[in-house]
């Protein structure tokens, strides 16, 4: 598939070419159909092309823009099949197995595909075959597809491949050159040779090409499988709704979307599944596609709730010349079996989940987060933030058996100077952020050991245990502080408040959090 360069010139009947510089030589990268009829071909130097047609109009090629356009076309092709992948810089591979009945048959599907791409200004060479290799060869080298763009429904790959040149097997230049030297110019010439005789012809340095040749030949004939890797993960379920005429008003989309959601929820109910992530795709007549994704913190089949989430984002759709197809895809789901009458707690949990879902849809998935447990008992590492809908609601924000934790925790503990009444006791006075505080009440200690499995060096301060205290100062503020290390273990007198950086095991005090 490639764009016709004549479209850029504004004169479809005039010869036009795109040029690129290779090895300090300007060559033709793409040529319009009018130019091809005059003998101009891609790969030809610009000087040779000027000798044939002095009045040839040219423009520099833009590979980045071409790649972006090809990716957009691939995304748009999701309307025909979810299994779409890129093929080089100018081709796409579509697996339409089982999709033809949605359009009245494979022939109708391909007719619709070629017509819409033609309307968008793209010259296409399309072929259908039972294998990827055969379809690739026919689309690029079969005479009727290159000249007329006709469709080929091939069920016998071997017969279709025989008249094609050997380069249609997707071989490198060295392999093609070697085959030509051996007198093998058509794929049919290779098919007539037994495998042992073919291997004997590739001797010396040429023998390295035989394995690639046999692999490509087996892939084209269907002997060896060649799976496609889609650009996007395949959806679990997908429903589509085509409009008889392009619609430009979002009200029509809002009217059709609930029916799609209802049908999708019916499918999910049969599978005892609930949706967690849903993608709505709107396809425009100009060949572009717009997506809206919503997520839920709990699996659900509530159409009204899902519609409210979509309503937060539908205004972002730009209809342009109109939408002719909308599609609904489930990209993530979880088990949701039938349940008994909900308890009050279940009702409150569901209500909270719906509020979080709406806030996530309105503010963005990264704006509404919840705490998630991590495999660490060090307070600043024990929890992390995750989007509220990413992995379900987690109401147990603190493991059982732990002492009270502060409402606010500093990301990194901050050092402070402390005066303690006894060496290993709670602080009596401390200075933090240049402010002196007198402790009136203290509770603790709560000892938290180091992560022994981390295999830290012995002189690393993180190997020391922590003694946490909950303290209250004269002004009424309550803090969470800790001492890292013990005076007895470090051989330091309690009166020594100056920290020696050369003695990493010297006990130090840190401010870590604030209580309400």
C-alpha cells in the first residue's frame, strides 16, 4: 500500500516523483502512475529520470510523515479486523479470517477497503491468500494487482507463486543475485527442484542463503506457520455499529452507544465477567479513528454507570465530515459471578467505587490514586501509589498488627538534633528545621529491623534497626520520629550530638511523619 505521489502535485495525470538522497545521489523514492507509464521507476537516479522526462516535477520525500500516515491507516483498519500489523515502510498485513461475514463476504470487505483508501488518495495493491507470504508476493509482484489493483482469492498458493520472480519470496539482495546466477529466476523454477538438488547448487559462500530461501518458501506455501503480531493487543470482546450515512452530531453517537454497551454487557453476563477497561472507537469517513478509554475500580456490568463515564469524554470527539462506524472493545475484564442481595457494606463500597471511577474519567487516571502494599516493612517503602482503577480498590491500607501510623509521612526522613534523658530512651528536646521543641509526652519504642535480604554492605547505615517514637510537643503537635542504630553498638556517648560522617553506624535521629 502506498500513497500516489501525484496527489501531492495536485495534478493526478501529471508525472510526479518523490526523491531521497542515498550515497550522495538523488534517487526516486516513489513515482506517480503517470510517471510509471513513461518508464520512471522507484530506485532510478534523478539524472536518469530527467533524461527520460526533463519536465519531471519532484519533491523531497518525508519518511517520518509517511510512517506516521501508515500507522494511522493501520489503526483505521481496525474497522475490518483487530489483527493488523505493519509491513515495511509501505505495506500492511491484515488477518481477515472470520471477518468477511460482517461485510457480506471477503470480496465485499476488500472492495470496501480499497474504495475508502482510494477516496483518501491512496493507490493500493491488494491480494488475499491463505498464507502471509503468498499474499505479500501477489500484492507486490502479480501483474494484475500492480496494474489494476484487483483482488485475488487464492486457495492454492503453489499455483499462484509459480510465475512470480524469486524476489517475491522476501529474500535479501544477495540471495536473489545468487539464484539468478544459478538460472533460477521464477519461483516455479525453484518448486520444480528437489530439496537435495537445491541445496547442492548452493555451495561455498552461497550455502548461507539456502536456509533463508527454504524458510521463506515454506512460509509462502503454508508448511511453516508465520503468526502476525498486531499493533495493539487483541480485545477480549468487540462489537461494532455501522451508520447508513455519516453522522456529524454527537447526539447520534450518544444515542447509539448505550445499545452497544447493553449488548456487550449481555455477552459478559453469559461469561460471568465484568468489565474493567472499555475502549470506544469512532471511525471517520476521512480515514481517521478516535479512541476513548474508560476504566473501573471494580468489575461491573452497569450500563448506566459506564455511560456516565463515557459522557465525561464524549465532548472531545471531533466528527469532521462525519462518523460512519463506532466500535466497542473490552480490553480488560474480571470474573463477576451472580451475587446474592448486597449488604450495606457492599452498597457503600460500590458507591465509593463509582465516585472514584467518575473522578478518574474527569480528572485523568493519574489524578485519582490509592495506596498499594509493597514487599517491605520499611515505612517509606511499604506502600506506593497506583491509579484507583488500575488494580481494584484496596480498603486495607495498613496490614494488621502494626502500631498507629501518622497521617502524613515524609518521602524521605529528615535529620534532627535530639537530647535524650537516657541513652536508648525517648527524646526530651529536639531541634528540627531550625526550631526547638520540648517533648511533653512520648510513646514507644517500636523497633523495625533492616531488610536483611537486601544484602547491603556492613558499613551501610540502612543495615541498622530503627526505634520509632510517637511524641507530643508543648505546642500540641504530634510527630513520628525514630533513632537509627544503638549507642551501645556504635560505641558513642549519648551526649555526642555531632554526627561523624566517617562513622556510619553512629546513632542518628530523624523526623518521619506527623499525626493529626
